[in-house]
C-alpha cells in the first residue's frame, strides 16, 4: 500500500530532526567535514536489495491445476474460477501491492455469473510465492504476465481475453502491454492503477525514499499510524488483517522497486494501444487523482479514433472491487466487455474542469440510477 510512504517520511524526518539537535552541540566544528564524508559513505554503502530467484530445473512454462510455471521455471500459485455454464470470455486478473490472487474471489463469482472465466496468479514476492515480501523487479513481473497471457490465450483460442489490473497490477499490465501489445488481448481494465510516478511526487518524498532505500533497504514499515481508509467495506478490511498471505509490513527496497514500476507504467502510457477502461474512486486516499487523469489523457487513440474510457465513482475508494458498491463496478466492467463486441461511437463526456475531457467519464453518486451522462 502506498500510504506506507508516509511512514518512511515520518521516520526519516524524525532521524534528521534528532541529528539537527545533536550537531550544533558538537564542540569541534572541524568534525563537520568528516561527518559529511561519513554521511556520503553511508548513503552509497547500501542499495536496494531486490530478490533473486534461484535457477531451477528447466520446466517448460505452462499452466497446471493450481500452478503457473513461468519463463524461468519459477512456480507461482494460481487460481482459476470457471463459469458453471458456457464461457463467453476470459479475464486475466492481476492483483495489487501486498495482496495476492485471492483478492479476486468475490469479483470472480460475479464474472462467472456472466459467463466470464477468471485466471489469476500470485505475483513474485507476494501471496504464497517464495521470497514473499521481496521485490522481484519490474522486468521479471512484466515477463511473468506476458507468458501467462500467452498460455491462457492458447487455452481459449476462440474466446476474447481481457486483462484486469488492480492497483499495482494495473501498472504491471500497462508495462507488459506497452512492450508487446499481444494480438490475443481484446482490452485492458485498469482499476485504481498504480501510476503515481516519481515525476508526480513531491521532491522531498522522492529524495527521502531514495535515501531510505540506499541506507536501510531491509527496514520494514507499515501505515498503522496513518488514518487512511482504503475501502468503506470494514468487514473485508478486518478479514485482510487476519489473512497471513497479505503482507502487513513492507521493506523499503520493495517500495523503491514499486516506484520503479510506476515510473515505467506512467512513462509508457502512449504505447498502450489496446481498448482501455480506467476505473477510479473519488475517495481514493492511496492513489492521487492527478496522475491517474494525466495518464488517461496521454493514452493514444485506437486506429478507429476511439478514445479510452474512464469511469469515476463519487463514493468509490481505492479497493473498488471490494468496496460496498463493488457490484456497480463489476457491472460496469461486464457492460464494457460486452460493448467491445458490438461497439458503437463513444460518448463525449465533460463533467467540469476537474475531469479530463474526452472519452467516456461517468460519475456514480452511490446508486446506478444517478449515473451522469453527457453527450
């Protein structure tokens, strides 16, 4: 979760404040150059320590009942939810930061009722994978998704396949599709996408994160002292707090790696040439609004000159697929998927200067009948 950035800021600033109280009391001012050298050595002595997955016996990449074997033979736990009746399409769901594939359990049941199969896997360093809590690197995570897309598409060669990226999963999806843009993918749904790039952060936050990652990369931080609401579904949040596979404390170098991923996703927005739907909650306290809307405006037109679509939920929080109004969100996803097969000219929406113009922008005020549309 991004709110643990604030924990880093708090702890680092506290250390600086202590240092500023001590330094003026030093008797010998000549020590200052020496202290500066020590500080420089300290800053360069450490660096983010990302996980290195050991080489295993070269198994061919593929899917089994509950395991996805990736390009390098690493096995990642996988969950599959299939409709009871005929399957009309497939959703590849990519989970968010510190979460894992089970986060889509309720959404998958809804999608199954609409004849959509759902495939998801625990990304490296998360859920039940090895090296849990360690950052595997953007390159490995992006390649995992690309290989997963290939094998799921081969399993359903005649059905449309969609990517659903939740928070960090949205950043992985953007980075993967911007690189390869596989023909098998009919569209991508980005739910509260993690695109809070460094270019959109305050300078002191970038600076302090760099210092923390290069001095205390192993340090674990939480957001316990912050009053941030990730969802209005309190019972769901309580369940997550008890789930041993949900990471509660995050290494600083993992946060640094996450920032690298967000940078790449944000930077490559213009290369995302697939049908795109972005969903964002007006009450999201984790992903700021500005970088999400900037990303939306930078997405390219398709070859048929159709803009991507954006839906904003007035009562939506960060965890849109698990909020109390999650069924509204999931219904919009199903409607958008259905529309891809009988596409009509997109509506031009403009809900005021605070929203980007163009594309489809819809705002919910707690109930579907209050859906605002402007032609």
